[in-house]
């Protein structure tokens, strides 16, 4: 029920506010309760604490601190609030009620505010300024009932001076209170709109007073942060009370020079076989292709080497890992103007050797270089010819891979350009001499070229003396009659550790998926029972993801292929590493990275720059299903709308920001109204060239 003629006025005597109102339905709703609060209006007729309000008066008081509401002869109601602090604005909410226990009627219109003044005794000060003669004859006292007891001991002149004096007290109090007109916390709430207007802020009168104060107080900071995601989300929360997420669509616009940026990620499998789910990448040192390599030295430190683009050129970087301590920050192994890629590392005794491919753009030539780490010191960068006399500098070599057998012999494999064809060659090094002055060539397979077209992965088996060396690689195979050549994984096994003995088995293949699928980037791990666990990247499910299968080393029978990571993002270049607690898997992925701000704690920023621009694969249903959602990382040509006019449905453009709203209602009318409110209000908090589209989740 709405009360009428609700008025609150400061009493001239000070420290008191008088309230009056009319009840339009005194018979149906006879009772009323007056609740007072500082800074903002009370919200409840039964405040839980004094900070939420104090009951000042009631038709039926329940406490000695509550005064009784009076009824005047004209039918109006009055209440008095005393003992107030001077020059302070107080806020009152009136709650009509009926029944016992009372049923309260809550109406935002039953609110009023007033400032209590302070008594400065200006009447007494004026009396003191009068000549003594006036005081001598001002002795006529009164005992009239309509004179306050405190005034009955004052003379007639002194009582007369109270008339202008009390009004001057009022004026003086209001003048002193003007010092707080700039104080957002103390100013009368009815002036907040004026303060907001001075700074260009549109205040929302539907909000409670304390919220309006916060908005005006925070407005300068918000203006300084225009264009920031936290500002946009805070505006949504302030205006409609909904949670929201903000997305910039610039990374959804196709750019032909922006391939997938594959960061390093890591997962761990415990002894029960469960894989962890990473919340952040191992490193933002990205690559477009190329597997990292890992090796454990004699002290138990795990070294991870990889190539990445830094300062405009490709270099080799590394990290180290100690179980129980985690990873160290990345450090550069090379920092040169050449292209250094495809590292491989191996420990030989107390020496750690790292080989990699170097491409010189000046002479367009591939070479293999290396560095050694001994006694905590790295050597300088040296060409392979400094270690291997057979590595003549006039022959191109790349894609090295090194392993050490149980006798401490280093086996080095690489691709060498012979004529117009790259061939796999290898040699063995005992730490002083090489086994052959002329490296061995990977033999033919039943008279056919083995076609090592992808980087090889070589593994030494520690327990299988009849099959000590295993080499896996990917090559293209013809499928059907349409000229398609998808990638397939094959492998070969050497029956001895004699380098010049061509005792390699026939080439065997990993059972392929569907004819139009690809299998690439094999990496293997020896299981506890001696079988081989193969990890590789494949698009068998429509997306490039990590797969694994087990190979029986005795029968060479394959177990079922299993997709390891279910995700719409690209995963590639798997590298399994044995740990005492299970298995670690390092791999590349273009997954978005989430950041939480230490300043804006409620905001989570999603960095999608790594997704890159790729064409649509209609088989990739998981990725296509993200279209239009907050998590969509696909790329499209810029959406210019229909005839150059864009609406809320045209979102994929560089200058577009999407607000994904979580309404607290299913009422479409309310949702549409709030969206229209946000659409107009957000223009003040976004740069001029940015347009916003609204989505509900």
C-alpha cells in the first residue's frame, strides 16, 4: 500500500526529525512501522542489525526505544525521531501493516529522507550581545502549559529571540552541511543524480541508494578503464544484475598468414591409469610443427628441448624437471640468425649431447649442429663434422635422432640428401670413434625404397636383445584411385647392434583408420612388460588429436587404438616420458589459455590467439558444434552483414565484442528489455569503433 503526503522535516530545536503522512486505508491497514537508516533506505521492517536499520516508531511499540505513532485531528499520522546527530542525512522507510502477527506492505514509494540539524544556540548568542539593561528587565516568566519546560525559566524577550534563533540554527546547519555536498558517502541521496550528471554518469534510480553511491564513486575509475573487459562485465552486473562473459571476435576472423600456434602442454598419468587435465600450458613457446625431445641425465634431471620462434628467428630452447619440484623457466640453447629446429638429445656417460637441424637461408642449406653439456657447462655450437669426420660440409643433413644402447654407444640417425632424394642414414659412436667411416644407409624393403618422409623416432629396447632397435616414422601411402596419399605410420626393427649389418626387418604398419584419415608423428614408450606403447597424432575423429595403441613386441599384434584426449582443439607431436609415478605426456596444442586477474578478481580472460586460421573440416563435428558459442575458436571471413548493414546476428568481425549473458529469468520480455538497456548503455564503455552483440547462455 502506498502512503500519501509523506514528509520528513528537521525540527528547529535540532537533533530531531518529524515525520507525517496520510493513510488512505486506515481501516484495512491500521498499523505502520517507521525504520531509520544512515546512508541508504532500510529494506526490511525487521532489520537484523543496527547497520541495516533501527525501528524508530510503531503504531504498537514493542520496545521502550520505539515511540508511538500519533494521529492528528485531521487524520494525518506523525512520528518523532530524536537524539539524532546534527548535519546528518537520515533515511526512513515506512511499512504499513495489518494483523497480528503483522503482515507488512513494502512499497519503494513509502520512503523519505531529511537532514537533522544541530542546535547552535544562536538565540542565546544574540541575547548575550544585548545591553545589560535588557537582561535586567527581562524577568517576566511563564508557566503556560503550551510553553516547553526548558523555556519557562526564560524571560519574554529571551523566548522571543528563540523564534529567529532556531531558524538561524537551521540555516547555519544547512550551511555547514554544504561542505559535504561533494562527499558521495554523506551527500543527500536526492543530490546523487546531480553529482552523476556533473561527471557524465547516467545514474539508475531503480537501484538502492548505497548502490547508486558506489556507482558514482567508481565512475571515474570506470571511465579510465573504458574498453577493458572487466569494465564491460561490471556494467552488465550493475545495470541488470546478470553474470556475463565477454569475447573479442578478432581472433575468429580468418587471416591467411596466421597458422595454428601450438604451445607446449603436459599431462600426467598416474599408476591407476588416470590422466590429469591441465589448466595452463607448460610453456607459451609455440611452434607450428616439430616434436620436442626429452632425456634424463645421470643425476636424474629431465631435460626437455624444443624449437620456438623468438625475436623473429627459430631457436632451440630447453627446460628441466625434477620430480617433486616441477619445471624450471625456459632458457635458450641457441640464439642465432639461422633457423635451428628439430632437436634431439642423448646422455653418453657424463656428457649430454644435443643435436639439431640448422637451415641457412643465405645458402639454402641444411646442416646438423650440436652442443655438449659437461660438468655444468655448455660447449659452443659446433657442426657435426667437428664430432664426425664423415659429415662432410657439402652434403645436406637434417632431422637427427639419437639414442644410447645398453653398452653406452650413441646411435645417430639423420636424413641426408642424396641426389634429389632424402635418405635415412645412421652411425654409432662410442665416445671416441665412430663405427664406420661411411655411415650405413637404411636398407631397401623387399627391393623398394623405405621412404622415410617424416622425422624418425628411434627407440632402444632395454630387454629385447633380439629386437634392440626400433624405428617408427610416417610416410604417405596411395589410397584408392583418386590420387589421395594420406599419411600412415610404419616401423622397422633391427635384430642386432652391429651398425654395418643390414639385419632390419620388413616394414610393418600401424593398422590405419578410415581411408581419408591421417596418422603422423609417432612416439613410443617401453612398458613394464616389454611391450611397446605408441602415441601419435591422428584425425580419425575429425580433429587432430593424440591417440595411442599397444604393440605386442613378440607377435607384433596391435591392440585397439584409443583417442587419448577428447577436445575440439588441435593436439600434435606427442612425447611420452616415463616417471616413477606414471607417465608424462608432452604435446603441442592450440588450446585457448585462461587468465584470472589479480586486480579484477571476478573476470576470467580467455586468450584465443593460438587457434590460428584453418579451413573447415566437415568431419570435425565437435569443433563445428561450437559455432556461435562463447568457446567458438573457428575462423571466418569478416561478417559485413546484409547490404553493409549489420545486426545482432553479425558477430564475426574484428571490431565486434560479444557479451554472453546469463539471465536470471526465463521471461523473454524481461530478457529483451534488459538487452535493449545494455545495448544503449554499453556505448559509453566501449571504444567508438567497437560494436557489441548480445547472446544469452
